[in-house]
């Protein structure tokens, strides 16, 4: 993909500025759907690959919603319906903690 779209860059910046990668103890996560395609949307679809604690996942979602003013939809990869993974897997963009 030639260059990242503005929404992805902004999301990554928000996560780094607010230490969300460290708070959530994750080094990467995927963004798929309209945000990954660079389309305007009122939500952000996130794919989590790591094993997660559901309480911290809820805190992460709530904090990211406040920071972005968008609804955050989270899909945990191991529970995702295979068709969803096949449909969005190639369109997913990975955000990484550049401080690791």
C-alpha cells in the first residue's frame, strides 16, 4: 500500500501519545474495514491478535473511544468467524508500538 492513510496515522499517533500500547500490553493490533480503506466512518474496527484480559480490553475500548470520538469495534482473532478473517485479512493494516 503506497503510504498510510490519514486516519491510520492519526490513530497510531493517539495510541502512542497516550501510551495505549503499554497500558494494554500489546505490541501490535490490526485495523480493518472502512478505516483501513481510508473511508470516512463513525467507527474503527480493530483486530486483536494477542491473548487478552477482557477487563483491560473493555478499558482499552472505552479510552480509545473517548480519544477518537468514534465507536470502537473489537474482534479477537481467535474468536473471529473465518469468513470475516478471510474477507478483511488482506485489508487489515497493522499498528505497531514503535517504542519497542
